[in-house]
C-alpha cells in the first residue's frame, strides 16, 4: 500500500491497510505489510537491498523492517521501501501548495510495486524468506501495476507460479492515468509490449494516449474486493465506475468482484470511550447522548439546543464526498 497507519496517512486507505496487517496476523497468517519509507520511522532496521530496473536503468532500494507482536506468537512484519524519490516532506502524493501530483509518481509507485514483489523472495525475516507461495493484496491505483508485473515479469519466468493477487478498490475516482507516449510500456515500465493491452486507458485530456494503472490491476487480479456490497454495485455503473464499469461488470459476471463492508475500530465505542461526557450503549442512550450533544454544542460555541439537528462529517472537502449536498 502507498500508505499505512500509523506511519503514513492521507485518508481511509491507510486505516484499512493498517487493519489488514493486524487482522490477517491475529488470524494466524504470516503477514508482511509493504509501504514506502517516507521518512525515518522510529524502530525500523535495515534488513536488505534489491535492484529494480525501471525507466531505462537499474535502481537500488533498501528495505527497513519493524516487527510488531500481537500475542500468542502472532505478529506482522512491517517492511518499508526506501528510495530518495519517497522523501518528500510536502506530502505523500504531491505538494498541496502547488497543487497536482508529483511528476514522478508513476516512477515512485511502479518502483513500490516491483519492490513489494521482490520482498518475499529476498528478505530473510525470523530465519527464512516468505517464499513464492504467497497472496498479494494490492490497494488502489498506486499498486495497480503489481498484478501486471506479477504476471509478465515473474510468472512468465516461472516465479510465483502458485501466487495469487487480490486488488482492493477504495476509491474509483483515482485511477492512475498517465500519457502512454511519455511512459512507454517497454522502455519505461520494463514490461513486454503485450502488456499494453491491459494498460490501455482513455482520458478526456490524453484520449487514447493513456495508460490506466487501476484498470490494468483490475483486469489481471485474481479477485477484486471493495469496501462495501453497495459500492461493489455502484462501481459497475457509468457514474460509479468512472470509465471502468464495463471491466468491473465483466469481473462481477465471473464472480470475481465482491464488496465486504468496512468495520469500525473497537476503540470507537461510546460505552467505554473515556473522551466523551457520558457513556451509553444501544440499550440505553437517550439521556447520555443529550449530555454529549449539549457539551459539543458548548465546546463549538453554539447555543445548546436539544431540538436542533447536529450533524458531524469526517472526510475530505471534495465533491466526491457529497459535501455540496
């Protein structure tokens, strides 16, 4: 994932991927979470290096590791990929003051995808590598190339023959579109020409001179997951799929698309939350919720009024989130 809580975060993606790492671990799976080393994260130790061919030359990445134990011998290996292109204090994907994304984002996240594929093969953790019989979980457009590299770079070379890849879609509004003529499939990405078919995209600005990372990942992933059953249906419509609805319908038709409802972290429990004026549960909430509402109105400088609707919104101030409504 391009971000993972608590080390890097711009939104819900980091929260979900952080939960994946924990939940798979406590269920007994040997779990590795891979994300960029955006800064000097505390408690990490360098555990290896790898050479990655990209943009016409070889690049070295370093791997930093932190193990978190969750009890009963279960835990997660957090692995961070270090390269100078990730060291951008202005933001993970772009400089908010300038607007837009970094010009080398395709390079940065292509590098992440290949480095993540190399990690189970080259990193010896707790006495052994993870090996080839693994399941990759790629998240959003930033890792859309992982299923593409898995097929064309590794499986075609008899590596990861039994490996599988799940593609998790958190937000269809961001797909990773780039101009095809500027980033040739072979010379820049290091992929065979035949990979152009799945990478082909369309864009209002680029038109057919376009590659679409998310679209490629969806097509080549063994399974596609998303954040709720409703969103799985919505993304199969022209509005919800943002141009990829036909690909998603085809995936759903083969029973390779499913929505699993995101849960709520256990810490968000009003029955035990120490930060609210009064605790309550589903069985008895009327009086306590009134107290909490009045306290919030007072804290925000509003007139305490039990009869006025008080709405809370947690999200980015953008059209897609429905703020205009």
